[in-house]
C-alpha cells in the first residue's frame, strides 16, 4: 500500500512564495486523495501494491487493462506530487553544481533556461506539469497533461512544476506566471543535482 510522504519542511516554510494554506490543501488533501485512489485501484492486485510507483509508471503496458488508466492518473498523481514537494525548500540557493553547469551549457545560460521553462509551464493548456528531464539527448524540457509522468516515456525527472490550478489559485488566482516566478525562489538545487548525478549513472 502507498502512504503519504511527510513534507520535508513546514507548511509555511515556503512563504511568501507558496502560502501555508495552499501547501496544507495541496499536500494534505490533494496528494492524499491520489494516494487513497491509487490504493483503492490496486485493491486485490497484491503484485502491483508492492512495486515502486516509478516502476509501475515506467511499465504501464504491463498492467492489466482494468487498472492501467487508474494507475496512470492516480499513480501519476502520487509520483508527481511526491517529487514536487521533494524538490522544494526554503532559502533556496543556486550553488555552482553539476546540474546547473549542465543547464548553463544546454540552454546558453540560466536565464535562458528559466525563460524556456517558464514559457512551457505558462503555455500548458488546462492541467498538467512542466519538467526538466534527462532523456536520450541529455537535458530536455517536456510538459505532460493531467498526471502523466515522463517516466512513462523513458525519461528521468529532475525538476517539475505543478500547474494545476490547485497548486496556486488560492494565492495567485489566475496569475499562473506569478506562481511560476515564485517557484524559482524555492527550488532545492542540491536535491536536483543529486537526481542529476544518479540519473547519469542510469543512462550510462
Ligand atoms: Mn497538485
């Protein structure tokens, strides 16, 4: 069975960029709902209950038809939210680490990366996510709809932003772009770097 991962910081830790009430509802209610619905979907499927969520999402075609879409949606919700909350932190800083060096090279500087990532996140129609991933061609920006996860396309997530309205509407209302700007103040680049180093080992 899948369980809610505790926030690695307090609900109000990311203020003023992401407010306490949004974090409480987002983490304690929305994320919990994906956990509950995934567990419900996998009732009676013991084999899948014991797998890691990323392994389920990487192999959706191995699931029986009855549960495939449910795992894609609710399981995606579990993986995406667990990931999102884990790459945020208060007092974000931008160290001179490997992933930021790779970003500077790939996107001709950090500001260019931020611009491209923000444009992508802004342009997602409806609900979805923008991601920085490691794929066949190195670092890539991709977007997914609903709760899809790039793992299902064989890519390794390094950074994501939730642009479902529940992620920002209480604080930013319709101004998604302000939320995206704020997000850049609370990225845990040390964590992203850890994921990047681990991902490179997998790719080799
Ligand atoms: Mn969300």
